[in-house]
């Protein structure tokens, strides 16, 4: 899951003089600092600050909404079917969703 929008990081780079932003792998952003000749990773405290300011990405919102809708459908189908399995499946899906929200510290 992408925790940061590329537009957010590009805007920060332009404001702070960092150039040639590229993504090494998911959620790992590199750019040339002002006056630098080698690219460096965007500092993790900056990424956390951007995340705190901007909130959830589109992908995170989709996962969150699908978890809520899935839970609601599971509760309704549990009452209709009189079977606990839909709740078990919803719990498993929500556990995976919450695990994907964990930020990896670099």
C-alpha cells in the first residue's frame, strides 16, 4: 500500500529545493538535496510530517472504506444466514487491512 502520494513529495521537493525525485521502491523516495551531487533518501521525519499534514492517500481510503463496507455486509449476512463465518472472514480481511497501514521505518 502506498502511504505517500507522489504529488505530496514532489511539492515538498519543489518548496525545499530538492530535485529529480525518483522512487527506488514503494514508499522509498530519493532526490538530490540543494547543492548535492548524490541523491539522498527523503528524510523519514519529513515523510512523517507530510503524512500528518495530508492524511490518507486514495489507496488507503479505498482500503478503509472497503473494510467498513465488508464488515457491515458480514454483520448483515451473519444475521440472515445465522452463521458466524461472514464475521470471521470480515475479521481476517480487516486484520490484513490494518497490517497494511503499518508504516515501515527506514
